[in-house]
C-alpha cells in the first residue's frame, strides 16, 4: 500500500523553508567576516543569538527527515505502479546533484542539494533496513557529528572572527553577477567541506530517521512511533534547549575569552542538541498541522520545496548584489531577520501560485523529467 501524502508533511516543509531562509540570508547579505564576527548593535547580537540557538541546523534536520520519509513514499509508489524504483531513484539523485552544482556556482555557495544528493546515494544501500536498524544508523551518526563539530570548534577557537581560514577570495558577492559568480566558484570547495563537517552526519541521520518514519507510518494518527516521540518530549527539551543555548553562547562570543574548553564542548554538544530540538519542532509542527488550517498556496509551496529553496537564493541575489538592489552589507542581523521572513513568504506565494496553475513547481517539473516520472 502506498503512503498517502499528509498535510503535516507539507507544513513541516513550509516551516523548514522559512527557517532555512532565515539562516541563509546573512551569508548572502554580508561579508563572511561580518557573519562570523560579533555584531556591534545589541539588537543584532540578540538576533544572531536567537538564530544560532533555535534555527541553525534544526530546520536542515527537519528538511532531511522529510527527504528520508519521501523515499519510502517513492518506493511504495513504484511498487504499486509496477516500475523499477532504482532507475528513477538514481536519476533523481543525479538531477539533484546537477541542480546543486548549478545552484552553488550561480546562486549560493552554501548549497545543500549536492550534499543531499550524495547522502541520498548512500541511503540507497540501507533502504531495505528495518525501522529499528535505521534508527540505530541515525543514532550512530551523532558521535561522528560530534567529532566533526569538535574540528570546527578548534578552528573557531583558533580564529573566532574568521573561521573560514581557507577562503581568500578577492571577489565580492555584493558586486555584479560575474564577480559574484567568481566569488561563489572560489568559495564553494571550502564551503562544501565546511557543510559536510557541519551538517553531513546529521543530514544522513535525518535521512535514516525519516526513512524509518515512513516504514513505521509515523504520520498516521495514533502511530506507535509518534506516541514514542510524544513521551520523550520532556527529555528532548531537557537535552536540546541547554545544549543549543550553550552553542549559541560560544558562537555568539558570549563566553569570556579563555573558555576554550567550553567552546569546544559547546560545538560538540550541539551535535546532540540540534537533533533533540529538531525532534521537538517535529512534534510541534505535526500537532499544529492536525489542528490548524494553512492556506493552500503555502501548502503548495512546501510541497514544491526544491523550487522554493532555489528561488530564495535567486531573489536574495537580486536584493543584495549590485545587479539588483545593492543591499549587500547594508543591514545588521536583526534587519536581515525581517528581510528573510518577507523573502521566504514572498517566494512561497510565488511558487504556490505557479504550482496551482501548472500542477507543480518549475524545478519539480524538470526533476520529474530527469527521473523519468
């Protein structure tokens, strides 16, 4: 039997798109040194702290979880329709990889599509594992993430104002499109390594957990797996909130100088804290999705998340680069938080209207053709 699309899944995608936009916009609107350095204004310090504590990493994990859940949907749909799932799956991963390369070079060097495509290729080899084994695989990624985050913590301790030590680009994202593209080409190799260390293990953990959720009918009312998550909420909050606050204090330069050991521990701790808080968000969004009606336009935007994600970067380029509004390095973190929210909602409206007219988003149509759907 195929898994029916649930309203809750679209709500989660929609929320994840907003959270990802808020996290990504400063990296497109400010020089990297300004993003990593302590803001001068108090309101900007507060905004940066909130993003670090409650948004960064968390919504990428939710996105990854839904990606893994979607693999189960695709696999069962293939079985129901009688076509070879592996051909379409691998074509889909190849399509994501191509989109990611183009997105990283032409739009935003912090692209996650390449990482998703590569992690999705690895996920293929555990697709038939039981939900229990998949959750063990997901849990095994957390110590790996702690090791990777320890490495990033050491880099941060060495030079907290500019941890991107290998990025020596003379090009600016705030210039014309050609120079911005050269900046992205220069930055992307190191940025990708940074993303692998920051997100790689927990992205795959999210994939595996999402795949397990699909196999255990997580989104079905009264499912055992959802009930188990509900029981663990107090523990997840007790773990997630302090560890994420601790990480935000380190990343936000709140900890006094000389507390290097605590900085290192905070980076390692967020490898546990971020998934824990993401699980709380997951429960909250499912709960919300079952009780609140969201306008169909936004639901359609969540359903067509590839187009929504890429267009966020495209529109941000026009806002901040010289070939558009030239807003690069003009706003602090607090103002950019507002800009990101408006940007995310505007893109969702556009994609939602497009999907209502043409049945799916523009990039989803292309990916469907690539995968043979």
